[in-house]
């Protein structure tokens, strides 16, 4: 309408011209309409934003929200963009904005945030309840006129219950009984007005911690009381229980304050009457070597004395590859210690398994411990993170493995080198076959690889190094800088032609170790101590001692005595300097002129040696300082640091020096009485350190979800070994095991807490009820029922199949107070809508430098 | 009277039904403001149709009466719906205030118009009144008539030797003092607006009091004067009521149009910002 026409209308409307009253009224109405429209347009043009469109103030909790877009996903930025909201996208768009601040676990928009399974189960249960309840006319009318089933069947937007823009003081979380009744099949007005009877409340789900109250009250506490009659065990219920985490759960106080007095020894194994107190982690399983030999199957060296079994953990680690899995599956059907009935394929599998185990040991020394875990995955397919990987190996020291390898498989490096490079093996196996005892199987000296260990910083110097003329310059330099080395003992720096035969052999039985140094077998007794003598001949004592020092300086001493193929080889492989090797650096600085002298401080003098020998002879028993040629070898002759046996001084490695060994009456298992790693027989054990042992937790966490009931898989075997009745650590004596729908299982390590209460529709705040309890205290509501099959209910995996030590709470008990005239009785008093909780995450904060 | 009671009963019943319906709608996981809002919007549209029908269609008098009755009844129900929609609360924001004020003005003006028409006294007074346009003329006629009555001399001076009591003078004095002004224009607007008879009673009481002190002819004169005063008072009443009856639609209609514009904006905003609850 043009301005002139508008003006004319105004004239007519206000009676400036002669028109009828009705017409004038209409025109005034039209003018008002136009003025209103223009007013709105003016308002839009002048307003800074769209807040003037708000139907009311936001609640105080949301009052800081600046613009509409914060909550209204489709409102856009511009003044008129909000109109796009008419073309509705997802009905949950705004609700998704809600859960950016209010975190709700999935499925967030399902009724109650519960899963479809839970809802269906609840519906089925409530249908039975509803069948016994009268239905009001209003409820029936509502169901006919405005059915809610279609609404509840789809996702519920937050605004269904939480309606904003009401006022700053409105309580958004308020839910009325009518709203509850809208969906619920069982409709009733109030708690005392039709609420169904409780069914086994509050024991819908068994407690994560298995604690037989009846048994403890009947048996264990009286026994404690006999020991100390002045005390009451427990003093009160609050000795073990306390309300915490939002006051809704009466959680247990904690192991250290409650159970440790009696149960700690069970965890660390002190209370075990028989069997190993530690968990066999790595072991060389006993194998029927005779049969293998008879069938001429080459497995290299292997301890004949071993009677250990293949540990479940090793099965897991061997199974890290597809081939390994096949081997384990096959080997599980065999009796490794009796292969007399095995066919060719079986024996081949056993041989392959032996080599896999050797490879595993090799890798554990060569690489990181966590690498042995290979492609292990958690139940959901994710790889273990750094923390889990660390816990799975529990800080397994390399020295423990190195020590074991030196004792059990001293020639492992050579064997692996041959296996990886058959040419080497061919060159070295022109002698007798490897299976026969004492038959040398080492490669020719000029091609024998050596294993150089990483330094303390974990730097790996390569497992196999063959240095030739074409070796890198730095290697040569290192050899030169090392001064007189094994191959250049004359100090000239040139490599004398070494023509000695192999010094490392592959034997069925490892040779006795004559001298150990920090857990490493430095000198072995072979063929009448020929090795020692050869070494002594080849290398002057002082040099030999220093070469050992050099190995120590490298931080590790996993390799056997290095072969002397060439100067370059020795210089570069054995004496290659490594980072952080202080001792090695010190050794390198020894002046050439003093190279043949022994270290006065480290090596016993001739007098001292004589005195030691005399002392030993006088004692007439096994000397702590054994003779180099003496029978100072046993499985425990090379104990590692964890086994409690001290290392001998380096100078004792000299040819004429006796083997120095500190005997101890304390066996390795006892030495590790407070937990940790130790080696015994042909296995490396882990002894739990106490409650919340990370190693046990990590392995149970890892293997549980993948451990099927039949324990057929390696992971299942580990889980079974850690959860069995006599399992070390006894975790599952108190921590219950739940079955998963996937077939796996999970150990409940957390006690009752607010987090455990997730998924529960009912809440109960204990604290307000404390003041109404009578003389009986907690027993006012929780009656102890000693005859219930409480412990038996934990023999199956369904946590919902719960039997309690206590009687169920009846509705009548609550009805004593929660009536129309006394305590409140609306639905939300005892029930919660968001069963999985709603949390507000910590706001993101920019650091000052951002 | 019975019909009126029946109408009130029906209104209360329908309103209660509306409250109950919205109540169960709200309890069925729905936002009740959508239901009562749409009831309100559709009702307002139907009310607007009444206006259009009145203007555009040539309704028979009987149809017009039925339309009017429906319009009034629906109006009452819309007030109930409006109360439901606002949830018995006052608005918080400018736009809401505009909507609320618009509806309240329309509702009050409508109710006022209905009450005006429903007034028993008004019916009695105005049923035979020729119309607002004739009031001025009729008032002028009354003024002329009373002047003539008062000016007429009823004294019998020739037949009496003694000096006469000045009854006529008393009447004239009364006229000059009070009646002249009363008849010279519309008076007692506020009293007529609230239906108060007090100003009329004060005048008639004075006339009646005087009537007790005058002779028979003057009493007749005062009786005539009294009748003219009552007629003048009715004219004043008619002027107020007919004037208001003509005036309230000037408020009712334009504000309705403004509210229509605001309502359209309101509906668009509500649906544009809807967060999923219906």
C-alpha cells in the first residue's frame, strides 16, 4: 500500500471525511494492522539480536547463554535465520545441543536413557504389575486421546520434560507424577495409593564384591575376637560401610582399612600352603627330547631337566602371530613331555614351538617387553595403551630374562642367528648334528653373529651384526678407540688372524656356568672347562676381565662369549660403545700399558685368592667362591638380581680366579615374599605385590572379555589360571565375575559406588534415614539371613541373579513414613529418570600461552 | 433468566472440559501450550470470520443474532483457553506483553459490549429509544418543554386581595438553580456509566420536597417538571450507553487486527524455535 493511500485510509478512519461508522471502524482496524506490521519490522530492524523473540527468561542455570543458537541448533546467526527453523531438520537437533554440556551416556534419548533391552524387560515386568492395578478413567482417556506409546517408541527430546523460558526460578528437573504416569503401564497416583509391592529390593543385582556377611559373622569374626577379646569385630557396620558418592550408595570403606588384616597374605601368597606362590609367566616347558633326538629333529639346545609346563601367558605371546596360534592349538593336544606316540607332524609342531619359544625369548631380550604382546587386543579390538602394556609386563626387568636365557639357553643368539640366516648354519654345521649332546653346531668363527644388547636407555644395538671390511667407519673407529680389545690384544689395533674353532656351540643341555656376572653367564664349563682354558689362552686375564667389564658397561650381558672371528667383528660387535655406558666409557679409557694388569680394586690379588681357596678347603663344604673348574653349576647357579644372589667381582673372571658365588638359604620365591619377579627352576614367576596388583588387574582386564567359558583360547587359559580356585593373588575370591553377552567375562574390581548404581531406576539416600533407626541400627531394615545361598549365586555369571545375605526390604517398612500426611511420596523421591546419570564436564580452559 | 443460567452452566462445563483436555494432553509427554495455543488461534480465526460475515454477507436478522450469540459464547471459551495458554501467569517479555495486552483488551472490550447489551436497565431504557443520533434533538425538546412549563404563570393574582405566596417563583428558582443547567446538556456521565441513580434521585427529591410547600397548581407543575427531569435523565443514560455501544467496537476491532499480526509472528516464532516437544 502506498503512503498516500495509507494516509487516505487514516483520514477516513478517523472520521475526517464522511463515511459510515462501520466503514470507519474497519479502516481504523486496517490501519492498526498495518501499524503493527510496520512496528514488528521496525523492531526487527532496530533490535541487536533475536532475544526479543524469547518467550520468557531462561532459568538461572542457563541465564549466561548469550544467543539463541547455543540451544536452538537451527536458529542461525542472522536476524532472520531463525525462520529456517520452520523447515525442521532432526527433531533432536536442539537436544544434541543440550548434551554438549550435560553428558548423558548412550542411548541418551531413549526413555530413561536405558537400552531397548532394559526397556523391554521393564515393560514386560510392569505389564504384570499393571494387570493387578485399577486404571483410572483419566488414564484410559489419555491413552485413547493422546497415546504416548508412539512418542516413547522414538527418541525423546530433552524439551519433552525440561521446558525452558519459564522463568529464572523454575526448576527444570522437576518431573510430575502425571508425567511418569503418561508412559508407564502401571499407573497409580502415589506411593501409598497403588504403588506395587517391592520385589527383592534392593537386591536387583548382586554386589560386585563377594562378601559373605553371614559367614563372617558366624565364623571369622568370632575367631578374631578369640584372639583379641578386648575388641569387637567389626565395631559397627560403619567400620566397613560408609555413605559416599552422592550419599546414595553405602559403599565399602576400602581393602586396606577392612580386609587386609586377614586377606593380604592370601594375595601375596604367604598363606599358600602348597604350590608356587608366584604366577609362572615365562617358562621353558619340559619336552621329550629323547624322542626328538631319535627322530633326528633339530630343536637346538634345550634344558633336559625342565619339567615346567607351557604357561598360559606364553601361549598368549606365542599366539601373537597366526603361525604361533596354529602351533599352540596343535600343541595343546599333545603331551610335550611324552612324545613317544606323536606322529611326524606332531613332532614337527613341537620343534616349531620350541623355536617359537626361543624366538620369544630372543625378542624379549632384543626388543621391548611390550613387543612380545604382539597384536593383542582388548575386547573391543583396540590395542592396549601404554599403561596397560606396562601393567601387562609389570616392569619385567630385562635382566631377569637375560639371566634366564644365560642359564637355560646360553647359545640362543647363535641359534637364532643360524635360524635366521641358514647360510651361517650351513657353514657351521659341517660338524656333528645339533641334536646330539656335545655336538658343536656353531657357525664358522668368521661368520658367527653376536648379540649386542642395548644400553640402559633401551637402545638396541642389533641382534645380529657381522662386521666385515665394509663395515661402517664408526664401527671401526669404535674398535680402534677401544684400544686393545679381544681381537687386538697386543694393542696394535690390528686384528690378528684368529683361527680358533667355534667357541659357541649348540647343545642339547646348556653347559654349566662357571662364572656369572650380574646374572650373565660369562664363562661356561664346556668339555672339561676347555672354554675357560681357551679363553684364558686367547685372552690374557686382565684383558678378559676388561672385556667382561665392557659387556657390563653395555648394560647387558646377554650374549655368550663373543666369537673371535676377526678383529673387526670383535671390535665392532662386542665392544661397540653404547650410549650411557659409564663403565664401558671407563673401560675405554684404560691406558694401553695397563691393559694386561688386573684391577686391584675389583680383582682379588693372588694372596686373596689363596686365602679364599684355603678358607674353602678348610670349610670342606661348597665354597661360596667355587673353583673355576669346580662343579659350580646348577640351575640356580646364575641367579639374577631378583633371586637374591650377589654378583661376583669382575676380576674373578680371570682364568685362574675361582667362581665366586654367594650361597643363600633363602630361595628365590621367599626372597620375593613381598611380590615381584623371580626365577626358579625353568620358569620366571611373578608374585603379586598386594591388593590392586596391576599385573593381575591388567591381565584379567585384557583376557576377560575374550575368555569364553571353555577356556580354549590362550587368553581364556590365562583368565582361567588367574581366576581359578587356587589362583595366585586370589582376586576372584572377593571380586565377582560377570558374564558378558559376547560370551566373555569381566571381573568386578570396583565395589558398590555411585558409578555402579548406573542403570538403576531406584535411588535411596541412606543418610536421612539414619535418625529414625532404632536400637538395631542397620538391622532395622536389613535383616541378616544366614541360610541364603549367597555364595552359590556367584557361581554363575548373571549379576542380576542375585541372592543376598540380607532379607529384602518390604514396602510396608517405607510406608510407615511415606504417606499422604507425612513424608513426601512422589515418584521422584525414590526413582530417577536418567538412570545412567547426567554429568557436567569440566569446562575447557585455554592455557595462558594460547 | 433460565436461559442465562443454562448458558453459564454450558460455558463452565465446556471450559472445564477444555482444562481437563489440556491437562491430560500435558501429561501425555506433550507440551500443553501447543494444544491450547492452537485452540486459541483457531478460535480467534473463527471470531474474525464473524466480523467478515457481518461485513460481507447480508445476514438475515435471525442469522445475525445467532452469529452474535456464537461469537459471544466462543469468546468466553477463548478467554478460558487464553488463561490456560498463559498458565495463569503474567508475561515476561515485550512480545508476550503485546500479545497478552492485545488479547486482554479485545476480551475486556467484548465482555464490556456484551454486558452493555445485556444490562437489564439498558434494555428497559433503550428498547424504545430511536437511536443515538436523536438524543441531542430530544434533549433540546425537553429543555424547551421545561422552560415553557416553568415560565407558565399559574398564580391567580386578580382573584386575590392578599399578597400571594410566590410558588411560581420558587419553582423558577429551582429551575434557575439546578434544572436549567441540567437540561442545557448531557450530564452525570460517570453516574450513568456505573448505572447510579443518585443524581436523578437528588433532583427528584428536591422537586418532591418543594412540592409539599406549594399549592395544587404548582404541584402539578412540579410533577410535569419531575417527569421532564426523568426523561432527560434517560436521554443522558441513553447517550452514555449508546455512545459506549458505538465506541467499544472501535477498540475491539482494531486491536483484533493488530493481535492477528502479532499472533502470526508468535506462531512462526514458536515453531521456528521449537525444541522437539509438541
